[in-house]
C-alpha cells in the first residue's frame, strides 16, 4: 500500500493490532516500521531528485512530530488496555474512511 498509493497507515496499524501486543509493544512496532521505511525512503527520494526544493519541509515536519511524543506517551498510559484497543480500532477506521472518501469522492 505504501508504494502504490502512500497510505499504508491503516494497513500497518491493523496488522500490528491483530497480534494483540501490549500497548508499549504495539506502539514500538508501528513506530519502528514507519521509522525504518521513512529512513530508507527519504535518502532514496533525495538521491533520485524527487525531493528537489522540498526536502527541508520533510525535515522541519519532524520537529512537531517529535514534540508530541511525550503527550502521546501520557495519553497511552491514560487508557486501559481495552480502551487503548478500542482507540486504535477507531483511529484505523477513521483513517480508512478518510482515505476511501478522498479516493472515491
């Protein structure tokens, strides 16, 4: 999904969620997958010239993403295990619906 349309979030989140990992392991797994794919994709796109002029925007967007990590960690601990599972399912459903509307509307 990432290579074809750039929308692998719902697929990866559903896949990792299906393993029924603990909250920490689930967040670590999703983060590791996206960090490794982005870490390899960014230099490749730069090397072939696909990011000419916009590479700084990608780097700059890391700042707010990294700044929200402590907030996300507090939110994760605020949910019970069942609440966290429900929250993940809701986020995946909303993401999938938004992608569907954006694709077919």
